[in-house]
């Protein structure tokens, strides 16, 4: 994946900070860079352009701060977030970790710190940009998960060697979301919305469900993404 192929959005209300980050990104050969000073503009950009990575100021001015804004953006599509903040306190970082947080930059940051944050993020983004797997999954009622394993979307059933495996309703629903987003990161918030209908449950409840699912399906490659969620790889 080349940098010129990626669209980056900067959500920042300070013009000087925005231009500073743009200069750094351009020095790293990024060419498609968008910027917004508030969440309304950010949403418009996300709806109209295929944004791949977002630099989000946690303390952006307005009715919606960066943390809430990150959750709002990700209701429209999967977006890895690199947060920028003038505060490095643990409470702020902990709160941000409940979103699609792929990295943090504490202001004032240097060019090498931006490059390092992007390097880590891009490795994960490569999974989410494997569009061929996603499109094949979306077009078919059954997805091949390897090693004689498959998920049938029509009846939400998981099979090994054409034998239906006994899973709980929540386990099947979680696997449904994973299979529909094969090779793409799935956040805790996405699972809460899709499986638990946005009920007020803790991330530990999701972790327990996924742990049981992994024990029953040991040949599935379900990888944990710390402070974010999971990815089912094929």
C-alpha cells in the first residue's frame, strides 16, 4: 500500500496545528489530505470521500468532542483514529481507548512521532482495505473460513466439515459480524450495536463471549486488538 493511495482526514480547530500536521504528512508522501474544524464538516467529508485514517483532536471545540466524534464517525464506516491531544493524562487516554484508537500524539509532537504512529496504523489498515475478501463475503450466502469451516449467513450457522456446530445465539451473532467483516477490525462498539442492540454492557461481557467462541472454534484465527476489539483473519 502506497501513501499516495490513502485519504487522510485531520479534525482540528487550530489552523496552525492543522497546517503543521499537513506539512508533516506531505513530507511523508501523503497527497490526499482533508481537514475539518468541527464534527459536522468531518461527517460531510466522511460521507463523500473514502477516508482511510483520521487524525482527531480530542479537545476540538464544539458540542461534540473528539472522543464522541470518533464514535460518531465510525457509525458510518470503519475509520482508524490517531488522537492528538495536549493532555497525556491516563483518564483521557483510557476514555479514548474505547473508540477506534490506533495511536496517540501528545502535543507538541515531532515528525518522527507522526511517522511512527502511522506506521503502526497502516499495518492494521491493510487488513481493512482487503476489499476483495469483503466483497466476496457480501455477495455470497456462505463464506469460506478455511480448514473446512464456513459460515452460512442465510441461517446464521457455523459449519465444520459440513456439520453444524452448537453455538449460543450471541456467539453466532458475533461470528456473523466477524464473517461479514472478514480481515477487517471490528470494534467493541460495533459488536455492542450489532449483537447486543446497544445495551449498556461492559467490554468484559464481549470478551467473555468471544473467549467462549474461540474455545469452541479453535481453528478460527480471531485476533484480539488491544483496547479496540477483534479481527477474524482468513
